[in-house]
């Protein structure tokens, strides 16, 4: 897909920076504030040095992930876990819409991709700041999403790593060469002040955790991000 045919931008707040004591309300608030997707960061204290939430929490939040008119809002599950396959299947059963994993966390990337698709979910691959895109040579046609990490995975509130812009440009070229509708998502350090530059590098989907949840007015931040993208 070429630059001017690019589908609409999506803003995907990461509930990693939400109030964990009130997760349902937080999901509802951020959707009322204009969130397009809910980004759900799964960490296992093995692939990354942090531990968050599993399929039971995803299932509990599923009823909250809808707009006021009842339209479902996609839950974008970002797996930072190894191994991948067993839990990915559980997330599909728990109501995930998209499931992304890190290729270096799966012994058999192609098999994991097919297994997620077979469960009826959209599938994405996630690339860490120092991970090359080479694996895309072999699986890009099967993907719905490519997620570029602009921080090392594990924590919210880190600074954007600039080399991610170059990687976005490379990923955008690869996506456009397929002619397919594959989303290009960025995750880590996204703010009102850099979202335009990130979009210009090729991203169409923006994860933002601390930039949204560490402010009192989610709607204002999301509106400012959309204004930058307009
Ligand atoms: C980091 C997670 C991110 C995180 C981003 O491992 O994948 O989704 O929540 O947080 P911010 O937007 O604060 O950098
Ligand atoms: Zn994430």
C-alpha cells in the first residue's frame, strides 16, 4: 500500500501505565477518550524482566472494550513471553483480536503465526531495537501487523530510540511491496511531540502508555495526537 493510500491512523493506549486497581474503568475511560485499540502488554519475567497479566485479565476486560454505542474495540495483545504458542491460544480464547509475538521468543515462527491465525485472530511480529527485519522475507505475507519497538521491552515510560525511525522506513517499504493491508505499529516513548515524525517514517498505529495514562485528561492527549497526525 502506498503512502497516500495508507489506512487511517490508530491510537492504541497501553494499559501498562493504567491504574491496575481499576483496569476495567481505565479501559472504558480511555475508549471514551477516543482510543481505537487497547494495547495489552503481556510480560513473563523470563523473556522480559517484568511480570504483568495473563489471559484471565484479558477475558475480564473484554466486556469493557467497547464504545458507548456497543461497537467492540480491538484488544491488541503484545506477548513478551517465551515460549509463545500455548499462551497465545489462551489469549485467543480470552477474546484477543490481534496477537503479536517476538520472533526471537518462538522456536518456530512460521508455526506460531499459523497457530494464531487458526484461532481466528490477526497476527503480528514484534521487532526489538536491535532485532533485524530479515525474518519478514519469509513470513510477511501471512502477517496482519508489524510492530516496531522503539524501547527495549519490559517497562513503560522509557525514551524513544531514534533508530526505530529507520526501521519503520524499512518496514514500510516491505509492506508496500506486498500490496497487502498490513498495519505498521510503533511501541515505546510515543508522545504528542514525536508522533508526527513517527508517522512520517511510516507508522500508522501508535501505542502510547505513559503519555496518556500519566496525565489527568486522556481525551486531551489523544486529541493532541490526532491533531499532530491530521
Ligand atoms: C513496553 C511495552 C509498551 C509500553 C509503552 O515493553 O511494550 O507497550 O507500555 O509505554 P510508553 O508509551 O510509556 O513508552
Ligand atoms: Zn507493547
